[in-house]
């Protein structure tokens, strides 16, 4: 379990989910963008609540480990954040294969 501090509030959530929140915040900051995400979190009263975060370039989010498990299913939130991260990640695939002819080699396209 990890604790997340966000806008003067602290809540606990799953380790992997907390890491994904931070990774998504980093990607949004790089792109000078913002988004809202909702994650399950244990509040200071001990109840599990959906917590919505506005994440953007100026977000100040910290996370640190805490003893104990987070015994709530976070699979939907994990899938959602992983999808958002993939959608904002640029992949460059390098290959040793010949890419074939370039457009310059076709006379009728010039």
C-alpha cells in the first residue's frame, strides 16, 4: 500500500496504482496537458472512496510506502490508467529490416 498526498489531502491506495498515477502525471506534465482520473482510496476515516484527481503540469503529488495491504479491487482503475498512459506514449520501433523503396524512387509520384 502507498499513501498519496495531493492538494493537502492524503489517502492510501494500491502500490501499483499509486505508481501509475505518478507516471501519468509525469506524462501529462511533459505534454503540458491535464486530465482527471478517479482511483479508489482509503481516506483518513478508513472508508474506501472513489477519489478524483485533477492532474496537470503544476500538480504536486507525492507517494510513499506504508505497511499493510490495500485490500480493495483496483483492476478497473489500473486498466484505465494503463490505457491513458499507452494513449499518450510515443513508441519508436527500430528494425533491421529494409523498409523498401522510398517515395523518391517512384517517378510518377514526383
